[in-house]
């Protein structure tokens, strides 16, 4: 087992899906665990974080701090949080790194998930030691001796933009670029942070024909086509590309045909798949 690996617990964009045609790659919304030597590092809290929380508790992995980085506040990236069981465990420490509050009312928008009328669960039910940290663009957040997270902000996702993360463990790295749309390619600042990564996890919500469909346009929705993901992987000189944040209408069969198309542009491409552990370094 290497020092650094990742496992997707949710790979879907927009909303969760169920059904036989989604079983192979999974129907939960965005959530990814980076396994590092000394931290539990989670990217996004879509419905996938529910299974992850159960596994962390079952494996008694909650002795270590849990860090959750939130890319933005759209529901498919936060909706699993009220069901993340370590939050209800006394003795657990959870640090939530989240974007600055667009409403600037002083509190975290995530608190709304734990309050009436959206939920019967109140924040007072939380028994873990929870700390909120605001993301700052261009920051490097050191989580331990081996593990750090670099952050970048892009305004390209409606309406409040999107945060990208580069997780570094010793000399290895994973870039998480979900909910991105760069019609003309990544801008220079984002490229600087993301280049030459070992693993690029990239939004791949649409097919080219969906993106350019004039009867139901998707341009400007803040998501990429499979071709745009491959183009960014080439531009960044990434070692491996994992397509991610699948359209809820894309069955396993459609995803596999998308992958074939992607590999014509970037041969070292793969489909992110729930519960599959991928070693990085
Ligand atoms: Zn999303
Ligand atoms: Zn979004």
C-alpha cells in the first residue's frame, strides 16, 4: 500500500441517481477521500460522504483529524453532510475548509443544513469538535508533516465561482477540478497550480453534442465536456486523468463510450468509480 491514494465515494454531478444502469460507476454525488499517512482528507460532501462516514467509524479511523474541503455550496457538494456520522461522535475533530460565505451573514451556509425548516436536526446535535476555516485563494494549507492542500479560485462556475484543490503528499499530487468550465482553456493562474500533477480529477459532465446542442444549451452552466477535460489534461501535462462529476443521465454504458472518446485525445484517461481505491505515490 502506498502513502497516498484516493477513493471516490461519489462521482455524480447535479443530483444522485439509482438504478441498474448506474451500478458500475455509482450514483452518489461528489465526494473523494485522499488517504494520506496522517490525515483523513475529504474533498466535498455530496451524498457519497454518508458511506464514507460509516466506514471511517467502523475502521476507527476517527482518531485522526478529519479535514473536509468544500469546493462550493451547490447541493450536490454538501447534501450528505447532515448524515456524516463522525459529526455526532464525541471526541472526533472535524475541520471544514469552506468558501467565504457569499451572504456574509457571519455564519457558515452549511449550518442551514442543520436547521429548521430544511432539517429536523439542529446544530446542537453535533457532538464532534467542529472548526470552520475560510478558503483563501493561492493559499497552501499544511495539514501535517507530509500533507498540504493548495487552493485556487475560478469565477467560471455560476454564481459564486468554484475552488480547485491540489493535494500534495510528499512529492505526489492530486488536483481536484470539479464544476469547471474553461471554454478557451484554463487561465494562467489555475494552470500554475495544477500543472504536472500525478492525478487530475476533472469535471466531465457533458458530451460535445450536449454542450453544443442549440435546442437545450449547456454552455455557461459551469461544466466541461469530456473533450475539454482531455484538453486540460494535455495542457497541464498531467500523468493520469480521471473523469468525474458525471451527468445524472449518463449510464455506465454512456460513460464507457465517453472514455473511449477521451482516450483518443488523452490516452491515460480513466473513469472515476465509487469505492475504487487508486494508488498515487
Ligand atoms: Zn456539482
Ligand atoms: Zn456546482
